[in-house]
C-alpha cells in the first residue's frame, strides 16, 4: 500500500522520526530553561551581578538547545559527525584569531563570579616595570577600570589581573589615606626620614599596622624632597587617624610642610 508515493513503512518511519525529533527538542528546551533559571538563582544567592548571571544563563541555554539540535540531525539523515568537525574547525580558527579577547572575557567572568575585589576597592597589580595601584571604578567582561591617586584612569585587561599577582588593599575594610611631606633634605638621608615617618605613624593607635604605613618619593631635588606617606585606618576612625598623623608628623619634622592628599 502506498500513500502519495510513500509506502506505509516509510510514512510510519517519517512520523516516528518527527516525533522523536520533537521529543528531543522539547526536552532540550525544558532543560535549557531550567538551567538558565538555576544559574540566575545561583547568581542571586552568591550576589553575582545580574547582567553576568543573565549572560551565563543565556549561554547555557543556547548550548543546551544547540546540543539538542545536534542530536536531532541524525534522525533526518544528516551526518552530524561531519558537521561537528566543521563547527570544531571554525571554532578553533575563531579561538586562535580572538584568543586575547577570549582570555580577557573568561578572566572577567571569573573575577565577577569569585569577586577577589569589588568596585571601590584599592588594588595593586604587579607587572613588569612597575606596579599599578588604583581604586576600582568599573569591572567589565573584558577590562577593569582603575583610578590612580593622581586622578588618572587606567584600563587593565582582565587577563592581566587573572595572571599577575594582585593585592587588594581594602579587603579588610580599611580606608587608605595619603599625606604629602615636603622637607629640605639637609644632612638627613632618605632612610632616616622614612624611618622617622614610619615610627611616628606606628605610634598612633588608630593607624593600622597591617598593611603597614609606607613612604615613597614623589619628587626629589637638591633643595627639596617630596614624599607621599600612605597609611590605613578603619573607616570610622579615618578622620581621627588623619588628624593625628598630620599633627604627629609636624611635631616629628618641624621644618616639613605636611598636608593631606587623599
């Protein structure tokens, strides 16, 4: 018996294939939706940024649907192994062409999920040449924006943050302050000045010992030495610590010009 050119067995086989394909597609759509919802709930519980959780959820949803479509292809006689080989080859070519971009995006996803630092934290990134220290202004998928103490904006690729040594200077809820000390060197060495400043600040109870106060040369000339003194204190004691630091440094270095920078 034939029906419009098809035998009964062929018609039954075609209907079976269509039913099987629909079943796989429905299951794939349900699993994709559940996966997306699960990732969104996980993002809320772990306080991950909503846009990142939505991005990961959408990617998971698309991957599951794509996998379901691949499973359907053999039902209609498509050689999915050849198709997968083609997709793999194209994907490999794309990954080579955009490997730096992909590396930065993957690192950005890690940073947004694990949260080694947050917006508002002060971080130092070690790199060849000199470290970069700044306040985190924005965390994007590809880059992180920092604002330095000099007011400069520095854009750091997330891949650099992922591979280099990173110090979060505000991880323990401490506030950084910077004081400028301008003094005539005279017969004093830089080492003596640094020791005097450090010992003076260590004696102030409101100033944290870890991280310890530090001093760096901002400008140097035969007649004047400009130092930036950095120290840390609890947010509620910041004003007291800053005032005490300025007063103590003026007493320890009477000839110095001491002022607050930040």
